[in-house]
């Protein structure tokens, strides 16, 4: 049974699913991929078996390191210390071997529904105070605390002060509201590089007002939290397919990494969502004639003259028909034109991989396309009506 899991066909199938999970067998890319894998299986099994041996031994798949026993012992100590804390119902810790002799630490903690912010902060403080050996210092730890439907995640390097993360855990516990989820992600590793991304989620696509109401309450009651990255969204479905998930969100836009090493990376301005942005996101999810999901990306500062990017995509596994695409454009574009923002509006169809380059139905409302950008012919009448170059 054990050796059965390491048969060549099973390895190829597993590696193919892991490395190329964005593809499905129905896509042309997937058919080509599986044809190539089949050729490799038939023509070069010795090569694959050799590579398999190198990968499994060189990456520590079997040999987890000579000091793995010591790490396992520390995992048990950390689990015992955390489980003894008030409000903790479960804790699981592990050291994962990576990059030769290095390790990364992962701790998952479950709190009771009535656990307090002080109890959440105590988890962070106790983990940060663990007297791990000096050689562990500088190795990363990922802590995830779950309470009810929300979560608090923090990432830091062993050996440094964690008071910032501890204080953040207290604040996270105060942001919860009925029928919403709050997911706080504190990352950066080093104390001077901490960034917080806070996602306020509605219970379903049909109730976006719960997320926007919770967000407005946070803006009113916690003005000191403005300098964080804020996401307003709906609950994500766990099943993934072709690179998409069925959820809608309003979030800071992602700025491209410059090709020139001397040009600094542009990042979004950490701030609360504006009332107009919350209204726009909620409008897209209210009383719509066709099921779809929307991602509203906010660019502050503007990216190539655009302040918003609105992408509409169909439920996973489906595609918009030409009639549905036209119906959505006729509904959305006049509304966006009245927003006085420069909006890159895209209807993502067909529903291919998330990194597909199109062409798509795309219109830049209040601006103009990048020269040479390819869009679907169905976009052209709307380009003439709504773009201003």
C-alpha cells in the first residue's frame, strides 16, 4: 500500500495536479499538458525516476534533517504551553523542513467562541516568549488563530518582540459583528516591515450590506486603524477551479513589479474604503439580473490613469453568452460613467485560467486603452461611447 502511492503514474498525476492546478482537462492547455506528460511517461521513465529520487531526498521529503527530533520536541512544548491558556480549545504546531537545514514553524490555534481579545493576545505573547535555541532565531513562524468564523494570522521571525502582533490580536477580536467574518493578516516578518491586511466578509453574496455596514462601523469606531490595507468581500467558496473562486471583493489594486531595478515598487495607499467605493461594490451585488461575481480593485495612487478596475466574471464552470455580456454592459457602464472615476471595466469571458491574457470584453470608462491593447469586437461600440482619449 505504501509503495503504491509512489508508482510513477501516481506521481505524475499528483505532480500534474499540483503544479498545474489552474487547468482543467476540458481546456486546450490541459489536453496539451496531459499529452506531454503521457509522452514523458512512455519515452523516459528512467529520467523521471531519477528526478523523483533527487527531489524526494534533496528537498528533505524523507530525510527531514538531523535535528528534526529536537524540533518535534519543541513542537510538543509549544502545543502544551498554548493549550494551557484560557480560551484555547485546540493547538497544533509543526516545524516544516525547507531549504536544506532550515525550518519554518506553523501553529494553528482554535479559541472558544466566547474567548476575549486578551486571551487571543496571550497566545501570541506565549509563543513569542518561547525560549527556543538561539539557532532557531531568524527562522519564520506562521501563527493562525481561529475564533468563530474569523481568523487572525501573524508571521514573524523567532527571537524578536511580538508586542505589535499581540496588540493587533486584541483589536481583531473587537472588530467582529454578527453575520460577518473578520480575517486579519499581519505579515512582514520583521518589526519594521509589518503590514496588516484586514478582510471584512459578508455571510453571502446576497447580503453585501452586512459587510459594508460592518466596515462603516469600523471606520467610525476605530479611526486609528485607517493606515491598513482593507478588503471588503463575501465568503469564499473552498472549491477552486481554473484559478477562480466564487466570491466578490473590493480591495486595493495590485501594482506591477517594475522591470527597471532602479524604479521603486509602487504600492497602494493604506486607507479605509471610501463611502463611494462601498456603495459601488454593494450596488454590483444587489438586484442583478444575471449571476456573476465582481472584483473592484482600487488604485490609489492611480495606475496608468485608472482609479478603479472592475472585473466581472461568471460562476466557476460557466460562461457568459453574448446576450448576457451585452446585458451586463448595458447595465453597468452607464452607472460607472456617473461615478466620475476612470474605470477599467472587464467582463471575463470565457471563464478560462485567471492568468489568461484575453482578449476580453473591456472598456475604459472615462479614459482610453493602452495603445495596441486587444479587446473583443463586441467591446468596440462601447469603447466609442464611453472612452475619452
